[in-house]
């Protein structure tokens, strides 16, 4: 038979090269090696004869190197010199040697506990584009969330509107209250919806509210708009959490989660430039229009560029790669549970979600206490001028950015180090990083409390507080996402976000009472005690396994 009389084997999937793909490659190599050897044997026994015409096939239209080698061999039947025959025999031996090496490699991958996932460049390009759009989109939420803060100076100068400082205080208080409930409600509602649509729709809605705020002229209108803005702001984080857990595997999720949280800092940095700059140049109304227009344009971009998950983009899910050489991947069935059933079964029934939620509560007590009271501490207790004190506390956000990135990368490094040890829980490894950062936070808070009244020393101390504080804030949310199924991620993030903002609310009146009644020393002792509570609550989760690990163990 001629090679042209046979159909070429179907090409393997383009998106993932797992153990099943390795078996296909090995089978193909064995096939070509066998045909090369059979052809050279025919060469030695068949007389010289003109080659027969062969029909045009897909193999002839798109031949591979090995197919070209076989075709060249067949066309030269009966016309090859002995030296050429020896070269073809050598080629056949090399093919069989390659088969042996490939088989050994496939067996090694299977024996190591799972195939190595190797995705194509197109997959990485799509994933990076999705992440970049999500990063810009979530950062844009901060444009529409913080715009009022940088419009207030010019808004107070408008005698037609005539707002008082008390009324401005009411506007700034209504947003965080609504935002806390919004994160919970949005997380539950988004469990069954497309995260891409939720993220883009929420951003477009907040953009519309900012623009509507600029058309107002009464306090009642402003209060209604800003409360609605708080309710819409919670649509961003749960949607982003679902996208991240769908596109990034456990071994690198912490690093990318840290990069995502950096969008908070970027958005917060851009808000005064966009809103404050427009307000100073064209009036307070344009200070609200400008963020709204930019956010609306970005919302359209999100709909075009973001893919909900790899399956939506035409790839396999990152967690459906074959676990061993003998078990092919099986796509998971779609979750048909309702949103409230997902909330109850994935979050409210899980003791670990509750532990993370209460830990989050105390982390946000510390965070909001530091951000709200550290400036006043320097001014009143250390007698630092207001302008200089503002410069000294500016290190908090910069340190927080470095802390988020380093905490995520460190937790990923620990997971990769224990990749072959199934007895070690990946969530527990992340919790150990949280505990380490929390202990470092205790030292940083004590240093800020007792450091000398020197500008650069206080700047470094508050930066170290930010670095140690934002690590636990980022990773606890990630741990909450990894102990539930993919369907429960948004519900878990909404629940954790709601509890965390209850903690942030406790940093207002209760902490102010502590400072007024017992002084600044008790303020710092309260924060140190909160750190101890966080470590105690997380102790039972130090070896906790992720939901993916639990499901994999059940399948085996």
C-alpha cells in the first residue's frame, strides 16, 4: 500500500498538551516508525518499477516532515542506492528511539501525579488580554467611587447648590454603608450570571450615576445618587474573582490575584488626576462627568475583550487536564443549583468560610483604623504639621501595593514547592503566609507606635504597616474563593466583603471612643489585640485543602 492511500490521523486539540495528547504523539511516532521500517523492507524486495499515481489527499496537501520522508522513500522504490537504503534504515532507528524517549517522558509525567499542562501561545494571549481588561475595568470602579472626594472643594464653592460640611459628611458616609451590602447582594446574584456582563454592566451603571450626579442641584438628589453608586460598586469584585479563578490555576493564582488588587491603587491614583483636574479646570460638574464618560467607554471595552472562562474562548477548563496517563479528562457538568442554594451550601454551611469571614472582619478593623486615624495620630500626638503628616502617611498605599504582590507570589512559591505532596493543603499554605504577615504587622504597628518623631523614620514605619497589612487583606479573600466550587466563588466573595465592611464600620465610632476615653496607647493595643484574634481564628486552617484538591481526591 502507498502512504497516499491512507488518511492522515486527526490533529490533536490546539489548546492543551496533557497526558492524553502525549499518548497521541507517541502513537503517531510509532506509526511512522513502523511505516518507515516496512517501506525500507519493501525496497529491498521489490523490482524497479515506475511509481503509481496516487490520489491527492490531505496528507499530500499538508505533509509533515515524517510524511515527506516516507513519501520520498516510496517514490524511490527500486531506484535507491545501498547507501541511501542505509540512511533510511538509520532514520527508522532514530524514529523508534524517539518513540522510546517520548514513551518514557509520558510515563514519567503520569507517575509524577499528573500531566504537565502546556498551553498554546494563543491561550496565554487571550488570558492576558482578559486580565488586562479586567484590571483596567476594576480600576475604573475607583474613578467613579472616589470622584466626589476630589470634587468637594469646588462643590462647596457653588453658592447655588449651597451644601454644608455636614451634608458633605452625609454623602461620604452613605456610600460605604451601601457598598458593604452591595458586595453581599451582588456576589449572590452574580453566581449564575456572566461575570463579564456583571462587571461591565456595573461599571456602566456607576458611570451613569456619576453623570446624573453632575446634573443635580439639591442635597436629596445627591444623596440618592451617591447611595445608588454605593449599591452598584459591589458588582465589580465578585465578578473579577470568578474570572480569576476560572483562568488561573492554583499554582499561580496568588500572584495574579495580587496584581489584580493593585488595580485599587492605580484607580485611586488616577481619581484625583481625572476628577480633581476636571473640576479645577471646568467646574465641579465636569469633575463628575469626566470619570463617568471614561468609565462608560471602558465598560464597552470590557464587553468586547473579556472572556468569562477558557471554555467560552474555545479552550478546555484549566482544571480538566488529565490527572494521570490512564484517565482522560472529563468536563464537569454545569451547576444547576439556584443562587440561594449555592449561598447556603457553599458559604453558610462551611465553617471555613465563616472562619475566613470573621478573620476578614478583624483585618478590616485594623485597616480602616490605620487609614482613618494614623494622620490624626501624627498631628495630635506627635505634633506634626498637617501637610507634613500627610506626606508621612503616604507610604501606606505604596507599602500596601508591595505587600499584596509579594504575599501572592510567596504563597504561589510555597504551593509549587509542595506540588507533588498531596497531603499538604494549598489553602493552608496561603494561610501560613497570612499568619506570617500578621505577625509582621504586629511588629510594624509597635514600631510605628514607638518610633522617634523623625519624618523618614515614620514614613518607613507606616509603609511597613501597609506592606504587612495588605498581604492578609488580599490572601484571605483568595482563600475564601478556593475553599468553594467555581459556582460559589462570587457568593463567597460577596459574603466575605459584606462581613469585612462591617469591620470597617467598627473602626469609626468604637475606635473614636477608645481614643477619646483611653488615649492613643489603648488605640495601638486594640490593633495589636486584633492581630492576635486573626492568628487565633486562622489556626484551624493551617493545613486546609482547596476545593479542587478535595474533588480530585474523590475522583481517585
